[in-house]
C-alpha cells in the first residue's frame, strides 16, 4: 500500500514491494506471481474496512427493499473513491477488475454484508436461494454501474429513486402459483 501511495498503481512493481519490505524479489514472487495478484491481495484487505463501513451505515435499515436500495446506492457512490478497491481499474485492468467483481469471493463478501444486516430476509419471504439470487443481481448491477456508469452519473436522491423504481421490486417475494 505504501508503494501504491507513493508511485501509483501503474508504476508499482513487485520489485518495488520487495525493496519496501527489504526482501528479495523471489520472496515476493513466491506469494504474488504478478501485480494482479498483489493488487487483489491489497483489495482484500481494503474490502474488510469497506464492508464494516457499509454495515455501520446500513445498521438502521430493516426493510428489505430499502436496505438493498441504500446498500447499492452507497456502494455506487463510494466505490469509485476507494483507491485500494479500484486498483485494477486505476491500473487499466478493467477486465480483471470485472471478473473479480463477480467472483465467488465477491459473492461471499456480499453474503457477509446481507448476513450482517438487521433485515429478516426469511420473514420477508425470501428463501436462501432467493437471497443468493438477490446477491447475484446486486453484484452484477454494481459491476455495471462501476464499469460503465451513466453519463451524467446518478447520485443522491436521483440514484435512490432509480434504484427504488428498477431494483427494489426484485426484492419482493414471488408468489407461488397454486
């Protein structure tokens, strides 16, 4: 992180990290075969703080659709400013970033966020399978909004209105046909 802060993501090399840590390049390569893996590890550290902050922000939301709207809106507004979470984008590796956003690890992180919420998902009529589907929709929507944001970007009230109109209905349980 110090190397990235000092030189930026496009100028940071594994050699720089080795020098910063006073170890050989081979030692760094043993843990990180390339900068993609290194940036991924930095992102993993940063994501914990991001999830903690988002959990605290959402702590009073108990209605499922409003929780989803605010979770997505907050993530859309905050993620572009989270330098360690968007390292791959900043370094010009949008394809690697895109794959990472929909990875199994990203889905687990989203599951952690939902599990930490005060929302009674089952009481709202959402089965475990429904919640898994909701997580996938949220992560894929977030990926789209981060990688290809609307021009001009939606923020604040406008973003939340958009999410209430188009995303909140997906949280409603689907009636079972008789």
